[in-house]
C-alpha cells in the first residue's frame, strides 16, 4: 500500500500567508487607532472638547464661505445668461 502525501505548492502557501498577514496587520492597526481615538474622547475634559469643537468650526467656516461664493457666482452667471 502506497500512501502519498498531498502535493503542496510552497509558493502558493507563502503568498497566502503573506496576504493573511497583511490583512491582519491592517485590521490590527485600524483597531488600535479606533481604540486610541475612543479612549481620548472618553477621557477628554469639557474644556478639551470645547477646544476641539472650536478648531473644527474654524476649519469648516472657510470651506463653507468658498462654497457659498461659488454658488453665488454660478447663480449670477446663470442670471446674466438668461437676460442676454
């Protein structure tokens, strides 16, 4: 009776192991970042949260101003096109 071992393609095993390792590494890094961010938010004082809100608002205001100016410019161009 001749019992043979199944043929294993070493290259395929290495590629599969590398792919799984890469996926696990990305998943681990993501979870660490989520944990750290959540931990920071849960431990933040009211003063720190207010500072973060102000910083976020300061970043949003210029973006909103640009968007409104662009919208106004487009409306003016459309109005000029309709009257000509």
